[in-house]
C-alpha cells in the first residue's frame, strides 16, 4: 500500500479533530462577518494564529528559521493556503450560508487528485479517482443549479468563489509537501505560513476594508476563536497529518467538515439545506468515497473472509 492510501489510527483521530476545528471556522466566520469585513477577518485570523504559534514555539524551546528560501516557501504556502482561500470563502459567506460554503469546500479532494496527478509522481489518478471526481463535479453542478445558466447572480459568484478556495487548497496540499524535506517541525511550518500571510494581508485589509464601528462581543469572540482554534491549532494538526499521510489523505478532512458546519448552522444560525443541496452533498460524498477506495477494499476483504 502506498503512502497516499495508508493512515494510522492516530492520523484518523487527528483528522476528525481537524475536521471539527475547520467545520467550526465556517460557523465562527458567519458570526464575525456581522461586524467585520472579509479581508479584516483574514488578516486578524492569521495574525492571532501567528502570535499563538510563536508563543508555543518559544515555550517549547524551539528555534525559528531565518533562511530566505524557507521564508519564500512560507510565503507561497501562506498565499495558497490562507490568503486566497480564506478571502474567497469569507466573501462567499456574505452571500451564502456557512453550511453550503463548507459543502462546496468539500470538493477539495476532487481538485487535489486532479492537481496531484499532473504535478506529482507518486499520487497518480486511477479509474476509481476518475469516477469519483466525476461524481464530485456532478454534485457541484447540482449545488450551483440550472439557474446559473440564466445569468450570474451574487450567490452564484459566491459559490464559484468557494470552489476557487477549494482549488487553492488543493494546490497548497501539494505545495506543502516540500516542508518535510526541509526538516521543519509542523509547528514551525504552521507559524511560518500564517506569519507570512499576516505580513502580506495586513496592508490589504487596512487599505481596502473600512474599520469596524463598535463590533459586538459575539463577533470579537468568534474572530478570536477563528484565529486561535480554527487556525493556530488546526494548522499544527494539518502539517502533522500532511507529513505522515500525504496530500490526498489530508484533504479527506473536507469530507468530514460539512457535518459539523451544517449542524452548527442549523442549531445556532437558523440555516436550512434544500433538497437540491442534499442531492449535491450525496453526489460529492459518493465521489469522495469512490476516490478514497477504503470502503470498497474493506467490502471485498469482508466478502473474501465470509466466503
């Protein structure tokens, strides 16, 4: 079994925790967007995460890298894994609900297997992944709906933006594999990319976004949670899983994220999914299950055992 299909029980446990942290990010963002604009949320999110990870590294007696090549790599990762997807998702959530945004984000593995096929030598597409990608893209088409053919509305643009975020995450998952060969600890990589993101994003937010006027306590608390839990802690787990299990396995986290995001949206934000949304979710879920292949391998193994 190659690395792209093998995961330890610890990796699976970490993947579930990561899905809860990132599923919560859509919920926190929905609340923060009541008083803060998207670029400001991106900048504050990565800045808080940078501070938290810096404190963690120093508390553990770790050293920070100073190599120009390493920091250029951090900047590239920050662009692909923070600035582009965060900005697109937060914009998208100004027009669509947190649940739908998270469902569209669940297409990340579909884009990842396609990107990995063309830019890597060890994570190639096979018939199962091709069929799974087809189901996933069909699910996207159902979610966006036939109304998009009649004209591009703000909600359609928001959904396309969420898909752009998923594509950016796919490139980030492949790009991030280089950090293992650099011999960097997961915490250091997480710190480096959010720090580079904060440096790049802060002037953008200051120039483009208007300053918030007396934001509510709920919005501030959600923004803090977004930075500390859904970013700082989440990215530590992200790079640990990426290092041990590969890019395609890592993006399976997006298969788990919608469940927590939709649940939080229904319980606390009054969101509801339509029958069309559920149909799209079902197609994406089938696509991801086919691409992953674990279910089919276990069914075949069970049939052999009973026979």
